[in-house]
C-alpha cells in the first residue's frame, strides 16, 4: 500500500500510529506530498478529489482519504482492536476521536490563518474562536483523564496526536499546567513505541 | 433522545435523513440552536466541548457530537443497514461520505468567510481553494453517478445532503449543467421521503 504522507500532518500521524500498533508500518510506502491549504497537490488530486494528506492507495489502486476511514480500514485488515465493536466502548472511542479531531481542525485553521493569508486578511475573532474550541477540548479531556488510562483505541490515538500537534505548532499554549491529569496521561501514552516512532521532526 | 438541530445545517440534515430512513425521527426531540462559527452556543457547549450542530443527547444523558458518529449510532440502534458491514461496500460508503462531507466543509468555510468576517478580512485565494475542492468532488461523483443508483447508505445520504446544501446556499454554482448524470441521480434521490421530510426552508 502507499500513503500520501507528511511528517508534520497530525492526521497522517494517526494513520501511522494505527499502522505501528498493528505492525503494518513496513507495508506502507510513504509518498511525499506538497499539500497546502490553498495550493492543492496535483499528484494526490489525480487519485482523490479531496487532495488531502493522508490519502491511502491500497493494492487494488483504490484511493481512500480521511484519517478516520483509513484508520478503520487498516484496523479491520489487521483483525481489529482499535475500533471497538458496536457498544458503549465504540461510541466512547468514536466520540473521543471526534473531539480530538475537532481540536486538530481548529488548530489547523489557526495555522492556515497565520501561514496562508497576508496579515491584512487575518481575523482575530476567527482565531479566538478556534482557540476556544481547543481549550474546551482540553478541559473536557482533563475531566475524564483518569478514565483514559489503559485505553488504546482510535479515541486515545487521536487525542495523543492532537496533543503532540499542540506541542509541535503551538508551544505558546502551555496546556499541561492547567490540565495536569491530561499531561500525566499524555506522558505515558506518548512513550508507546507507536507514538515514539511517529514523532514529528522539530518544527 | 434530543438533538441540537438547525434546519439549515447540512450535517444535522444527514442525521435527520438517517432517522427518517429508520423511522426514528419521532423519537428525536429537536432543540433549537444558535451555533455560529465565531460565537459559540453556550447551551450546546455545556454538554459537549465541540459545541457543534448536530449534537445528540441520548436517554442516558450522554452527548455525542459529529454527524458521522451520530448517524452510525442511530443506524446501529435501528439494526443497521446504512453503514454496510466491513467489506468493499463499507469502504465505498465511508469514502463517499468523506468526499461529500469534505465538499460540505469547503462550502461552509466559504459561507463563514462571507458571513462571519468583515469584507477587508476575506481571502479570495482561500475561497477559490474551497470552490476548487467542491468542483473536484462534483466531478468525481459525476464519474461514478451510474454506480450510485439504488444505493441508500451513509455515502449517498451525505452526497444528497451536500448537493442540497449547494442548492440552498450556492445557487450560483450551476452544477447540474456540467454534471448531468449526478443531476439525474440527485433528482431521484431527493424524492425519497427521508430527503423530502428534511428539506431546508427557503434560505
């Protein structure tokens, strides 16, 4: 299989964490990308209309975009385990993934605002709204941090990638001080081999 | 159950189409919302950190955000059918949902740009990039329109809601002329009772 990839994309990292958890990383050929919020990557676009990173090309040539779908696809191929079967555990994991991905979407919108627009076109109100979403997510996870311990599923993987992205791109958000339980959870989770193997290079 | 809802939200519409397909619409109490891209709705925020429309509150008081998760949750409660079991049909349906949702995300980003910012802070390059994503999605679905016929799953439901939103908010995108096969598919799909029952009011 091939994966349109970037070492700086937190959504690509989710896919790679899943791959490492299942011992599938060696079966993914990583394709370099030039995806950008305004200038699309024509090579990815030729395979999938979203032209996003990550996009997976499987052995049949089929293109699958969207980290959620790619992660579930890889998990299913490997026999499952990271997407719990239908029941309470599944809805908790998927809902946590949504919250973590929502924090990442907000973080990326701030990043695009600051890197893809001239200063005159930036909106401080828009940035503040995205920051508020990140803060709400952090507070929510802080409240359930004890229940996260021991869970390795798509919810906690997404959360780990979201917190890693804050550390990479938003060092000014000193989130650990106000969220000590979440910080303790992350310290343990980030030590997993799958997380260590997918750490982004220094920004 | 309760659903934070708006008649103008295409993602809330996805949830309601699923509910109607399964005869569950009557079991959802619709809660009015004031969600806005910059001013968050405090009532939803008190239940879920994303403060998004749609957000579902089930009988146990649990809040689930994100149309994808809510739709799968309702489908599972009803015995399934709209999220195919793992296999080719599932990946096709989920990938189509991603593409349709990606078109909607792009459309909403254009809408936010035009409604939540003063004119001086708008970026024509950003808007053009979102329009390009919508166009790529339309072209992709036009290419597979014949294979969509007869499919009623989360992929086609998401696509129907995406096309309906273009008609609601982007009447200037005359998509049917360049995508006649997709237009024909949509005409038939939009006549389903679930789609008729969830049509947004005139903008």
